[in-house]
């Protein structure tokens, strides 16, 4: 329900014969929207997976502009991203498809230590002059199984990595997410759970730390 027919067809071709694979599956193709690269990641779920994927794209200076993060019933991550080259130095992304598949797959297999980001992010001129005040809201879902975290902020390189890394540091599990970028505005929704969210103090700490991380 979260993907269109073309995406479902692509996922099926990639995964039907390795549903319970022990190795990460990374596939990349030109985005069907006509700009950027669409990336599929499928593997056994693990706590730092989303953070590692975000760190990889920050390292190669690609910006995540759309993402759908899902966990299957048999605890596999089925994650889909649309990424754009931050500085738009080329008109085609085809040369990078094999690189993304090979290098991201290698990093996910080796599970090496998480790397730091690339320093201070580059902020667009429009966002510098008309900054968007971040908004963070956290509430329990209707069934009381998860918390719904909504984040609105000015889009910038490394934004999603900052959120993912903070969740990882506070031992909060990411169950699903919907990432959207509308011009200079990022609107992200996360389904999360974890022991720190069981207390008011833990929830306040998460909201406070996120506001600080998102402020430009």
C-alpha cells in the first residue's frame, strides 16, 4: 500500500528468490520521477541499520529526499530511498548505480564502526535568509504499541543522519518511517519504540535533543 505498482514490480524482481537471504540486498536505479537515484535495501533488521545507511549517503554527499522504512513480519528491513547528489555536478546518475550497490552493500556486510559526518552541513541561501523553525511532536499511537515522532525542519545535507544517530544514541528503535522533502522543507514521520520512551523524562529528553540537533 505504501508503494506504487512500478516499485512493487521492481522489489519483486529483486527479492522473490532471496526472501530469507543472509546477505544484504542493495539495488539502485534511476528514479522513476526523473531525477535522482532510487535505492532498495533489504536485509535482516538490526538496531543501527538506518543510521548506517544515512551515514553512507552523507559520506558520498548524496541527500535523502524521500524514504520509506519498513520492517517485515519476519524481521527484515525493507527500505526504499530516493537520493540526490548534493551539488548536482552531473546530469545523469547512471554512473553511480554500481558504485552505490557495491559500496553500500559492502558497508552493511562488514558492520564497521559508524563514521562521523562531513562537518558543518552546507545550508542553502534561501534557508540561511529565511530559516524554518523546527517542529518536533511525539505522541503514542492509537494502539499504544509505538510512539509517532513527527519532525518538520529546513532540509539540509545530513539532516536525516542527525535524527537517526540521535535515536541510536538514546537506544530507541525505529520501526518504520516516511521521509518527504518539499522544496526546502523536510517533513518526516517515524514510528519508534524503546525503554527511554516509557517515562515522561525520556520523552522530553528526546524532543529537546532533537530540537537542538535540528536548529541551524
